[in-house]
C-alpha cells in the first residue's frame, strides 16, 4: 500500500509539471527555422589597370533580414571567362571560384579598411571575364550573389609621356604627352582619354581616380588641393576595348609641394595727387586671385630709404598720406601681397615723385 501511494503521488506530480507547460495539450503551427545569411553585395566594381584587374566592394554590415552582421567570415570571388573571338558571349556563364578571402586576415593586414580590394593577375588577352562576389558567415551560409562586372580584356596602351605639374593660383596644373603606341609597340588605337590619381606622401593611392569623368585633353587642373602639402600624382591613358575601358600602367610619378612661393605681379599705374587733406595715392587694382592687400612705401626728398606708410595691409588700391609737409617732394612705390602662409610680396611698382603743394 505504501509503494502504491508513493507511485500515485509521483505520477501526479509529473502530470502537474507537464500540464503547467505553456501550450500543454494544445496544437499550434510549427515555428519555421530561417537561415541567417549576409546581405547581397551591390557595389562590386572592376577596374582594368595595366596587366591586372582590380576588384573592390564595400564590407556588408547587415544580414538579409536586416539584423546586424556580426559573424562575417570571408568572401568568395567567382569568375567566368569566354574567348572573345570564338566563345559564345550570349550563352549562360559558368562561374568558378577564383579566390577565397579570409576576412579576419584581411583586416589584420588592412586595419582601417572600409572596402575590400583584390587584384586579379591571372589574365589572358582577348578574353571576356565576368566577376561576382559572395560573402559568408561562420556557419558558412552564403550571401546572394553580388552584381556582376564584365571585362573585355585586351592590350593596354603605353603610359602617357613627360607628365609634369605646376602650382598656379592655389591649383595644381598637370600636363602630359600622348602615349606613342600600345604596349606591344603596335599602332595606337582606341585611346579615349586619361585618368589621374593623387595621394599625399604618407598615404597610398586610392582605387579610383581623382577625376569623375574621363579627361579628354592632355592637361587638367586640380583645384581640390590643400596648400602647404606634398602631393604625388599618376596619370594613366585609357583605351576602349569592346564595352570596357582599360587603363594603362601608370606613367612616371609626379611630385609637387603646394606651398605658394610665387609673389604677385607688381602693381601698375601708381599716381600721386596733392589734395587739401594730403597726398592721394592711387594705382590699378591687382588681378591676382590670391591677393591679400598692398604695402605703400615713401621717402621724402633727401630722406634716405623708402619706409612703409601703412601699419596693416591696404585692402584697396588707394591711400591718403596726410603726414606730408607743404612744398616737400615725396617719392612713392607700392607692392602687392598674397594670402599664402609665406606672405609673398611682389617687387615694387614704378616709383612716382610728386611735390606736395595745395
């Protein structure tokens, strides 16, 4: 009797425990398990340069369900290739794995990276290459395939020749000569323009050029510089190959310091006019874009060296000298001053001598 009672109590307890579970004794719809995968890469970009193709894309931040992507593991670069002359360009493409990038290793080598870059060096002339990228997480769940980039691979031109840089009015003016031929010294064909790349001495070149559109002349002006810095430039020629723009290897690197060391032109047209309140000085306004003001200098007859009259720069092209004395001869000259950190001052204008008498 005791055993039976204990068993009854135990059975009752178990029954109560199970009956207290949520949904006990009720049927509900099964919960679907979803696979969490990284979001699709939509900004894959391919740029042919010299004998390589450089791929770049942004690092995904979310999963397909908009949740934060915290377990990104790597990227798989997929490529298809078709013979340009004998292959079927309209047929479905067959992609194979070109390279697998481990994300953590990439960040160790590029700790400040916000994009991923890969250089494809395994190329053959007269091929059409198509690229896609997928990312994957720690569970090896692949993202949807990225946008595609198609490259019609052909021979680049030689680099532009005799590139040079000059600082002009807070801008760098670049100029160069046309490349003489293709890389194999065959006649130049398909040249459509140029691209320019820029970096500071302590930086690397960005993957994209400074110009947003192709430069179709052999010169350009970079007005986006900061003064008193050291810049380096590369110029590449661009050739059209099918649907693809192929950049040449870079020409010789051009270095320039943007510290303005060039003074303004000397002012012209200085005149002195005696008035009842003093000697009025006027001259032609300077056309310099970086003009900051003027300095006016004077010496009296037998007074030795020219001395500056103004305590601060004159903003306009006139000045009233009220410290003159009657019947005295005075000699004047004026200079222009720019707004550079060096404060460059022009050579003096032509002198003018006038006797004050009113």
